[in-house]
C-alpha cells in the first residue's frame, strides 16, 4: 500500500486533533496531590529560589555553555581547513 502526501497530511491532522481534544484528560491533577490556586508568594524564600533563581541559573549556564564550549570547537574546525 502506497501512502500519498494527502494520506500523510490527513493522518497527521487526525493525530493532532486527537492530542488537542484529549488534553483535558492529561491535565487533571491526581488525587492526594497538594493544590493551590493562589499566585506565587514572593515573600517566601523557597518560592523565590524555585521560580526565579533556578530558571535564571539554567539560562545563564546554558548561555555560558554555548559560548565557551560550543563555539571554540567550530573555530578549531574552521582553522583546520585554512592550514
């Protein structure tokens, strides 16, 4: 059986529609899980660390890794071709 572009697009659309419509099923909070509908309390040290410091640290470390570990390899590869 040969698949055409139309068949692939239809199949992809059906899979996407199924995933979008089943989202409320996967978004339910399990029973017994603590839940709070209150906004983040920035007076709490734990909330500041979890929601501000850790994401910023991950972003800064990612940028540091990109510029200091990823770029020099590319420069070395360019220099090898010039020798």
